[in-house]
C-alpha cells in the first residue's frame, strides 16, 4: 500500500470513529418536573421545593450539555421514562442497582417513613379503631373508611405489598387529576370525600401552611421498619446511546464535588425534613455525605418499577 492510500485510510477510520463518538456523546438532559409540592414549588414561593435547589444546582454545575426543564403530570413522567426518552427525574427513591426503568445517582436526600395522612377531625376516630401507631393492615381492611391516593402514587415495596394484600373492598378512591395530585387528595380529605391517605409526614406540614380551618395530621404506621428512605436522581435506562450512564456520571460528579455539601442544598433539605427526622444533620452526613454504594444501600425502595417515583 502506498503512503497516500495509507494516510487516506487512516483519515477515513479516524473520521468514522469521530462521527460515531459524536453521535453517542451526551448533548442534552431533559429534566422532568411535576406540580407536586413540596417536592417542586412554583417561582412565586420564596422557599424552594425539596428537589428544586438540587435541579438548579445540577443545571448550573453540568456546563457541557444543554438543559431543558419540562413540567408534566406525574403519569406523563412515567410515560417518558418507560419510553426511554433522554430524561432524568430528580425525585426518585434510590436503588443501588440499575433496573429496566431507572439508572440511579448516588443518594441526594433522606426522607422519613410513610405515614397515615388525615384531618384533625378524623384522626381520633381512626386511632380509636386501629391504634396509634395505626395498624395499616387493619385500617385498609376496614370498609367503614375510604382510602384515597393519587393514581400515579407509589410507595415502598413493604407498604405497596400491604396495600395490595389488604384492600379487599371497594371503598377506595384514586385521584386522576393531571395537576397537583397531592393537593387534590388533601382537598378531598378536607371536604370529607376521603377518610385517609398515605404519604410522607412532611406533606401534612406543608399543607398546614395554608390558612385553612381543617388541619392535616400525620399518624405513624405500626408496620414501619424504622428505616430512612433515600432519594436520588433517576435517568431513563432505556434511552438510546448510553444516555443514562453518561448522564449519571456527570450528575454524580457534580453531586460529589459541590452540591451535596453545599449550604443551599442542605438548607433546603433541613427546612422540609428536620422536623420529621431526629438528628437530621447527623443522619444526612451518615447517609448522604458518607454514603458508600457498596455497603450502604437504601433500606426501602419502590416495588412497582414501571411507576417508581417518590
């Protein structure tokens, strides 16, 4: 082979590899958000939501890709993730291993366990019938009380299994609202259309900031395992061109270098969570700053991986 043909062949090989690498290189992250306070709050609020400052800092820190934020209903988030779009959602429950739906960042948040959410008017009736902490199996089996939740809402595998095995009657109401699903459930509780729901206890704290005569309360669940729940960023595993792995690599680098130890992120987390987690700063340091992916996995995860959300 003469010299000219040799260099021509090298050029073609180099060009082909460059085009292939350019095609597979991460160029944009589409950040999904839903109207689900207090995880996300609109710009009119002076306080950022639990995942708002995190998203803001990730966009600011990852400078070599385009960032687009898209506000969609919770069900639409599930659709984008399942279809394998180039999307990431900053508010999922952490799992150590990638699954067919999400590839996970290292943990970003710690949450208290789920609780019964009801009104101050109904709380005494529920606890008198089913104890305090409430026996969730007994309560869910009681046809006298109407249970409700947002249709797209999922919980830990432990709680999901109890719901699936205990709700043997039809006194159940799912909210199909496409906007502010959590707020719709709270409104239905206050109007007496529901007797109780399930959610994090800080949801009650958030909705009690409203000037409303009927207060929302949280009641602990007897079947809880006394374990914290870890939050993380999840990116669509099925997205093409190794999107999820590339995105999570950049996200983890930003989390570890600045975000998780930043005053802004910790202040946002402390504002919403310290009331409900004993020794919050110590727990945050142990489970988030000092996280070891090999040994320190989240004790509670969502069971329905096709709808794996907060």
